């Protein structure tokens, strides 16, 4: 069968299973769970793997699952991923009333398109004519939320990274993977081909002062909240030193501001990210932020502890894979509905994978409202669910057709930032000392 016939066949197969793909996405959308806690969502994904007749490995990085589609050979292995977790947005109409979790970032679409791509390739029979394997991965904990909870898991030795894909890298899940792809929902009416995005480091800051009666004898205390306030102001005053080329973003929150209103605050805690377009930019800004936080403590005579946790590395989309996806997306939705959005300021643990292998992360329109907010909803299910499924399946055919020649060419030309997992893990040790 020639390549174009294969593409038509997988698209026809997706059309035949469109209602099932919609149902997968909508089932997950109304049952949100937070990262490293996605037990119900993981079980649901595994039920689809079983229905597809696929063997799978589960409980990977706590909640992840991996299934494989075999081709006529295994010359190239391509991971197709979807993220299991939600964000925290308790005011969203479909938020979990207990945890505040809500799917206001579109990860439910990712799982639906990942599984839909697998269905298309398997049920159409085209895998039997392709020279590679497609590895379906449901990955946990992409949203970098509940940092204190995840830091506790790290300190207990349960995980090593806050991000699920990072943890899966460490566990060896990508050791035999050659390239990767996934799609992400966006609130627009276009498919957007991304080029780069920001990476970040996480900081967990604890100011310790001394309690005293806030009204009768504040002079006997050391006000940790004042120290934190000075530290935050010093961070703000650093902003003019951040270079525009580095796209630095620093956005702290106070997670604890004291214990009682009539006691001088002695335990104040801050969480923040330092984001940037390159890890060199992140490292430079991170040092300035640390200096600012320490200055606040010094001024008030308080103590400060700054714990740095590996965040995510910037996304660097492979240009050749991007072009393949672009061509197929145009075939699905028309040229006027596909744009290049260049650099974006969001972050994802998929960036870490892109430092090891060629990969892409296009954005798919079809949602309305604002991402991570209470008004995020699916507006155009056809664009949101079906278009990415078709475009990914067609791109996989391009890559694995005819001895996987295109994929092998991309792999030969790719220059990884880190040659292997060991180099990658060492890099994070150096960045987040």
C-alpha cells in the first residue's frame, strides 16, 4: 500500500471511531485528578488498552501506563504521549469539589488523541506495513503544582522529579525511544506549530524568625513575614536586569504567612518558579533571585532556607518533524487554519525529552476561555479531538514508511543537548544544587 493510501485509511478509521474518541476525552474531562494521584484516570486508560488488545505496563512513575504497537520491523520507535493530570482551579464548573482539580488545560484531549492515534494505526492494519514501533504513553504529573506534596515524595525517595516525564526518563522508559510527539490544547480556532518555550527551576523558600506577642512585645520577635516581604520586593527590583532575549518570568506565591494574627510570624513559606528561554538564562536569573531572598532575611535578622528542585527544560521542537506535522495538519484543516506561533512562554516536562531526542509538541485549537481558568471549555470537538489524532497518525506514517527512511534521516541529523540519560541527570544535579 502506498503512503497516501495509508493516510486515507487511518483518517477513515478515525472517522469511524470518532464518537469513541469524543467519549474518552469527555470521560476524563469531568473526572480530574492531580499529578501523581491520577489513579482513576490511569485505570480508565488501561481499560482502553485492554479493549484494543494491547499488553501494557502500568504504575510507571506511580500512575503512568505504556503500551506498544509493533510494526513489520522495529527500526525506529516513536512515543506518542498524553498527560493524565489536571490543574487546580476550584471555581471551574467541572472541578473536583474536594481537591479543586479541574481539566482547564486540555490534557483530556491529549489522552483521547493518543489513544485515537493508536486505534487508527492498529485497527486500520497499517502498522503491519510500517518499519517501526509506536509506543503509547499515558504520562503523570505534567502540571508543576502541589510542590510541597511532591517535594515530600522526593524526600521520602518515592520519586526524584516533580514532572512525570522526567521521572520516566530516570526510570529508563525512554532508553529505547528514538523520537516523540504529542499535542496540547489551546484556546484558539487554529492549529499552532510551536518552535520553543520556556524552562524553569522551582524554589521552595522558608523564612524562620522568632515568635513574640505581636501587640505587647513585637521587639522581642523576628518577623519572618517582613523578611519575606523584603525578599519579594528585592526580587521585583531585579526584573530590570533580566534580558529580553532570555524571556525570564518569576512569579512567587506565599503559601504560609504565619500562624496567628497576634503572634509575630516566625514561619513563612514561598514557592516560586524562575522561567526562561534557555537553561543558561534560568540559571543566571535564579542566582539573582536567591540573592534577593537572602537579602530579606539578612535585613530582618531572620534565617532563610532555599530549596531548589528541578523544574522543566525548555521545549525545542524538531524542525523537520514540525514540517511533517504542518503539512498533515494543513491536509486536515486547511492552510488558513494552521499557523506558526514561534516561541511560547509556557513550560512542560516534554522539554526534557526534547533535550534527548527529536520531538514535537504542536498546539491544537478548539477550546474557549482562558487556560488554567474557570471558563476553559471545549468549543469545537472536531478540531480539538479529531484533527490532532489524524495529523499525528499521518505524521507517523510519513516517519515509518519505506524502511522508516524519513525518521532515520531525522535521527541522524539530530544533535541532542544531552547524549544520554546519565548526562541529562547530571545536568539537573548541577543546575539545581
